[in-house]
């Protein structure tokens, strides 16, 4: 499955969750390089997802962005499927962070 298809499935899922606001961050000349593909506020907390295919790898800038988000108290993840996102959000709901 192409990265764009994975992103679209994840966005559709996130937009149906109560207390979740999300958007697709667009790269290119008007975007900021390295920023994760999907940014969301989930139950009042900052969560970001960098979407890759199974064989996709993070760039150095993407890795740094994920590290900085996590260091700032947000949660940032590299994901390859909607199932991964579901599992991450379920885990966040069950832990004390949420």
C-alpha cells in the first residue's frame, strides 16, 4: 500500500474519534521539512505520526523532529499502518498520560 493511502486511512479513522482533532501536514516548499505527516490533539494531548510504508525509512530530519516532540512532552511515532495507530492510541488511553 502506498504511503498516501495509509495516511488517508489513518486520517479517516482519527477524524471519527471523539475528542480528537487532526490534520495532514503538507511538506514541499511551503511546509517545514521533517515535520510528521499527521498532527493531532488527542484528548488534550499532542500526538504526531510519521507515516511510512513497510520498507520506508525516516530521514535524519524526521528522526530529529520525532525526538524533539517526545522531549517536549508530546508523543511522536513512526507508523506503517492504521492498526499501529489504533494500538498506540489504545495504549495512551490506558496509561496515565491521558
